[in-house]
C-alpha cells in the first residue's frame, strides 16, 4: 500500500494505492463524512483479489486540502475532482465503492458517467431526498450541525454525534467507537463544515428517478439494525434492475466497521464477477 499526493486545481489530494499494475478494472473507494481513505485499509489488507485499489481522501477530509472556497465542495465540483483523479491514474473504466456520503458521490458519478463505471457498491447510502420540504429541512439541520462543529472541540462534537440512534449499535463495540472518534478529530473544521454545506443529503440532486435506468451491476449493503437505511436500500433494490441487497445482520450504519469479515465476503463475491 502506497500513499501518494496529487494536485487537482491547486488542491492536494491524498490517495492510497495498491496493485496498480493489475490488468483488472481498478476498484476505487470513497469514505463517508469526516472519514478518510484509512477506513478502507482493512480491505487493502484482506481483499486478496487481483484488483488495483485506490482510496481517496475527499476534499476537506483527512490529509487532503480543506480550502475555504465553499464552491469546491458542491456536487458538481466533487464529480469534477473525482473525474480528474481517475484521469490522473489513466483509469478509463472502474468499479466504485462508497460508504454513506461517499456512496452518494459514487452513485452520482455512476449516473453522470455511465460509460466509465462497470460496477457499483453502495454501503448505507441513498440517492438523495425526493421531497422538497424534507430536503429543505435536511439542509437546515446540516447547517445547524456545521455551526456545532465550529463552536465545539471536534472530540466533543463526535462524542455527541455518535450518540445518534443511527449509530446506536456502536455502543456494543466501545473500543472501536473510541478509536473511531479519535480518528475523526484529525479532520479540519473548515473542511467538515464546507462538506456539510456543499454536499449534505439535502444539497445533492435527488436521483430516485434515475436509478431505475441504471444498467450496471449494483451491490447494496446495509446493517440490519440501521432501520432507516435498510428501508431506503430495500426501495433502491426494488428500483435498480441489476442490483443485489446484502444485509449485514447485527450491525448498524457503519457495517464495514462492526462486522468487517461479513462485509468483505459481500464485496469479494461481487468483485469476482469482474475478474479477467
């Protein structure tokens, strides 16, 4: 596994790579809000399949730049950055995996660049919010969260953040939860608040009307205890023609963290169909 930094429009992006010499389709990994490429290290170490692996610190996260310009965090800018990163590595076609926020970006990229995406894995994610009133409510909620990030120490903020019902199952693994909170505190407040303001679920375009037109294979993964996203992904599964839903029993929103072996098995089974 190598760590590289590349410049995209004057901002430095930190990227983890492995096995780039493989002739198979590159497998590109996107983290969630306040995460980094490091969340996928377990996959780099244990996937044991011959794929080039590329995990990206998205703008405002990890060791990637956290510019003050809000416009660099909106959906169109994120899509452009991802496109330029793929071009940097001379990637014409790829398989994308995204968790939560990263899943929303992966889905958006797949729909807007159908000729470049051969397969898609979405973990605990969604195609956005259809209802305009609910979308506006979510925008206001995320603006409030951004204000909290600005006013608190990051450790205090994330300690409260992970008390939300969607993360309740993490209390069963206190050591992992404590480590997770520590990892979140390395982020930059400017990057986090701009990410919320620019690409919250309320800010992204709703793709509910587009997913039924997708033709690529799609793997949907969620935890059985994450009732909100279990319902969302069941609905997605019913709409996306070539999709499969895998439920990681006994886990919540961060299913790859809570039961990584089961998550790996889901991913391996999906990827094997792409081996050349």
